[in-house]
């Protein structure tokens, strides 16, 4: 049975490659053992190259009319959005990728319903250092701004919390559309940058940590060791972040240097209702976190091969709600880890498949690259043939329905079976 591997074809994102798109999009490499597309790191690199060097009609006209302004989908919920970035330092362990660094430094971003956004600017989509790579001066592109407002006071009331982990080699901001949709409907979302796994992490003092994952060799055992190490680092990161959220909710301030927090933020977290979603290796992390920490009451793996102890427990896997959401062609019939995970799910379980989508469809690049004028043929290997705006809208509706049902106990009939409103979403029995 085929298995989707989590290792990508390329190493860290080279800065020199981000300034120009290759004449032809890089062909995705196939896993020689399985025949299945390798995972996010290569596809994310191709997406960032395409954005940085886009040369379609939209940009050809930009030289006359000004830069092409990219935009994220507007969230549909009633709440305004606040956001703040936190610098967290885990002094109990060294950095797994740079052993000379004696502590593990992380950047996370908290998104929350805001009471008032006046006098609080809209947040940038990505950090300044990453923005300079994606859209350098003269690129003809203006990157989007988020709908969240930096430092806005939190709306009173404790709200369900969702942790989010991105794919291998992908930045925490790459699913901002999903994050903002959840927050606009009343959730607090905490997104995690996995330092030196992410392409670039920028700290408050201006330091920039680049991807430091070594390049894979042709040895399958080496590939497995690399993924096992990345997975273990992400699980440890997420456990530390959950503890930091607990400190926040109890009135503390885990931010390095104790910089002031937005008004009301400490009272925004309902730790009785915590879930986790993740894409690719982040989805594998979500399943493992649910196995390890019963504080997580629901979780979802978006298109990532499952790993870890959650697959190895002979007594069964998870007894709490879990979502498997995949791109077209990925499922229990093509990924043995999903078949094993599914068999061990003892609580409510759902497997959905977004037709005509690709592995990178579950990122903001699905909607931004077409706006930048990247040709559809170049997008197909990573994003499929589904319309970008429609893809994002459908997947957001179903992920929101999942957390609404299991973190808020709403009925949510959308999860009961196929919908004529969303024929792109296939239910697998």
C-alpha cells in the first residue's frame, strides 16, 4: 500500500532562489519507494519561488498601473480580530537543529476576537524579513495585510482555543485565511513557527533564524531519521507552547522580556476546550499531541502522513473526535498510516477529501499565487486544478464546522454527509 512520505525533495530555502522564478516550475520529485509525491518542503519552496518571481499578465500590467496587490479572503464571522506575536524560550532543551544554541527559541502568534481595533494597525501577512524575500523592491507585488489588528484589546469572555502547526518547511503565517476565519467566529488560535524547520523565523530583536534542516540523502533510512527528528522537535515545541498558553490563561506572561500583552488577552482562553489542527507534518503533530495530552479534546490532520506513538499503541489510538482532511488522491487507500490511524480512532471520526486539490491547497498560496499571475499549469503539481478561491472557502467551512461541533457542541449537520452546496468535498466511509 502506498504511503505519502513527509520528506521534501529540497533542503532549506536558498535566499538566492527566492528572487526569480525558474522558467519552468520545478517538477515534484516522487518517492522512489512509493511513487507518491514528496511532501511540503519542496512544494512550499516552489510556491515561494513562484510568488517571488511571478511574471504573468497581472504583473506585466503592474509596471503601468502600480504593484499588484494580493489579498487574503475576508473572514465571514461577526468578530473583529486582534493578534500578537510572542517570543518563547524553552530553557529545558537545546535547539534540535543547531546544537550550539543551548535553548529552544520559538515565535508563536496568538489570534483572538478583539473588542476594539481603532488605533491598532492591520498586521502584515508575514514578517518583514520574509516579506523582503517574497516581494523585494521592483517585484511588482504588494503582499497582503491580514485582517487582524496588532495589539488590539481582547473581547471579554473565555473562548475555545485551537493550536495550529504548519507543514514541514512552511511558515506559521501560511494558513492565515483559516486562522482568521476561526477567530472571526469566536476562537482563539495559536500558530507555531518551528524554528530552523520553518524557512525563516524573525525574532523581536531583529535576529533571523533560517532553515537548518540538513539535505536528505538517497538513503531511505536517513530520510526516516530526518523526519523522526523533525517530528519529535515539533511535538516538543507544541507541548511547550501549550504550557505557555496555560501560563497566559492563569495570568502570567511567558513572552521573553515580559513585554506588555494586549488588554484582556489573559482572560480570553478557555482551557477546557482546546483543540489542534495541522497541515502535513503539522497534522501528524496534532494526532500525536492528542495522544499525549488529554487536554486536547479534538484534533485534525490535514493531508499529512501519521507518525508516532498514536500508531503504535496496541490498546487503541484516540478516543476523542478527530478529522482527516485530504487532497485528491490521498486517503486510507493510498496511505497506510491513515488506515492505521483510522482503525485506532475510538471517538467520533471523519475522513473528507477535497476533490481536484493538491497538497499545498491547504495554504494561503492556493489563493495568492493565481492573483500574482502564476499560470495554472505551474500550479497544478502542488495545488491541483480546483479554483483557488473556491478551494479555500470550502475547506474553511468544513474545518470550522468540525471545531464548532466538538469544541462548542453545536449540531453542525454539515458533517453528517455530502452537501449539494459543497460538491467538492467528498465523504469517505
